[in-house]
C-alpha cells in the first residue's frame, strides 16, 4: 500500500508548457509591419530580429546560394566583433522558405538590438567589398566540406532535388560551388531589393521580452526596409512532387546513405499533424544507443535480428506548396540493402491496413515529447521558427492547442491519411556510397502496396 501511494506522489506527467512561457502574440502595426512574439518571462536572454519569407526556394539555378551568402555576411567577423563590443550576439539561419537575422541580448536591450539590425541587415546587408569577398570564399569552403563529409545531409539535399526537380524546392540551401563562385555583389543587392521588404518580413521577439514594448519600439523606429509599399514577391512557380530517383554510387565510401520519400503535406494542410504522428509511429533508431533498441517499434524486430542498418530517422517535412514524408538511413550492411528497403516499405503499408491503437498512441506521445523539447531550444531558434510559421501560416498555435489537436487524432485518421498519401503512391529515392544493392526504382515502387485478397 505504501509503495502504491509513493508511486502516485512521485509520478510526473509530461509538461505541456515551459515554465514562464506565454502564448504567441501577433500584431500588424499601423505602418504595415507584422510583429510576432513568443515571450518567456523566466528566460535570462531575449532574441529580437527580422525573418524574411525568402530562402533558397526564392533563388534560381544561377544565383543559388545567395541567401546563404547574405546570412554569412551578417555573421561576418566584422559584425560579430561590433556586436560583442555592445554586449550582444548576432545570429542568422537560412531555410528553404525563410531566412532570419537575429540579435541575442540580455533583457531590456531592445534599442541596442534594433540599432544593430538597422545598421546591418536592413541598412547594409551586403557589407563592404572586402567582407563580400571573404564571405564568398568561406561559403565555398563550407560547401566543399559539406559535400565531402556530410553524406546524410547531401542525400537529403539530392532527395529534394529529384522530388521537386525544376521547381523552387529543388535548390540546395547552401548553393553549389558553381553558382556561388559566379555571384557578384550586384546580385546580392538585386535580391535584397526584391525580397527584403516589409510585406515579406516579420519582426520577431522571443525570450524575456514584452510584446507591447516591442510593438511600440517598431512603431517609433525608422526601420530601413527597401520598400514599405511593394507587394510581397511571388514564387517563380509552384513546387510539385515527381516520383524519381538520383543515385551517386561511390564504392570508396565505407557505408551506404539512402533516403526514400513520398509526397507529404503542406504547412497549411489539415492533415499536417496526422502526417507528423504517422512519422513518429516509426520514429528513429540508432544501433549504437542501447535505449534505442527498446522502443516497441515493430520495424525494429526485423532490423535488429538481421542488423540491417546503423540508424534511421523518419521525417515529415512541410513547405508552402508541398512536403516530403519518408525516412533516411545509414547502413554498413551493404549486402542487405534490398531487405532493409523491403521491410521498411512493408511497414509503411501497415499504416493503411493494420496500424494499431497502441502504435498511434505511442506516435502521438513521441510527437508531443518532440514538440515540448523544441520549446526548450535557444530563443534564436524559436524566433526563426516563429517567423517562418507566421509568414507561411499566418499564425502559430500555442503548445496546449497543438497538443489538443494531436490528442484528437485517431487510428482511423492515420489509416485514411496513409491510404491517400502512401498506398501505391510514387516515391523519390536518393542514395550515395556503396549502393549497388539498392535495386531499381520499379522494384521499390512496387513495395508501396501489397496484393491482398
């Protein structure tokens, strides 16, 4: 009896809100600027900045990498040294559909942060000629290093390139050595004039910050946007999914890196969270972590028995027009790649016909844990995500609202989604390393369904 009482007293439920965090607030000011904040009164720092709704998908094959170059210019040695003398830090992040420029500081330093934003990303985003050349050289080295060492990341970039070929989402975030090497400072200035405008931007604030105070400061400040009247730039074309493959066999590498995906959900899709839950039904696995082997995922039974892979990670990536739902894996057992692909895709089939209540409940719990963990990220990462969601969805729901939506998802919802998006659907495939055992496209495509009678 005493043991039962003690267990009840010591039991702790999943936290639904980080201590001190408040619901996101969004306001459009009289000058047309949108301000979004996600305050956390218990935070010891504050992040303020601007997020633009233009990333690598707003580029073209000839200026690809320009957003990455602008981001690195903002974080140049000169800007970081200048920020350090004022007791703040400059941070920037680039995605496929956004780029953020932020200033991290102690609470109560909003004016100082805005001065830095106005003098750099809003006032002189391209920097001096010397800074431009130094940054360009560093970006080229970064791309070469990424291509030579980050094989998993390279496979995911190629997966986007083949799945969305000839559309905006196909372009790599970092750019290519050829495109970046050909960029001139005038190219950066042209891109800035088209995309760094108020209608394509959100002023964001996270951490120990007041929404009202930030709005008042934005109203009073003369933000140096290129235009306050120009309409938001339109995408070159809509990104559409195409079943296809790209293979970069390299037998000098010690392993195989492979990714397969079907078309996922757009950010505004009503099935956005259902696809996230479906990905968490299979989750991730790392053979080097003992706890990873004890997750209760049926797919792991076959993988561990035959040691089919070193790790895998299921994902659901969403963008404005489309998305990718699939997995990426690393394996040194290159002679059993076909078995690995077969078992994975057969488990995907189960999402349509026989996924259980227990599996969906576990998937929902893992998704909530993942979202709760993301709420503990640094303020600069939260600010970038906030700006991206506000630009693409017009809103960011607080954690409690999202959890309620996740709890409402049923097995029937997951089966219906999988029957529509996975069962007998085209796939995109990308692989590098020792992929001789990755058999032809149609063999894998046929495993997206099964003969049932």
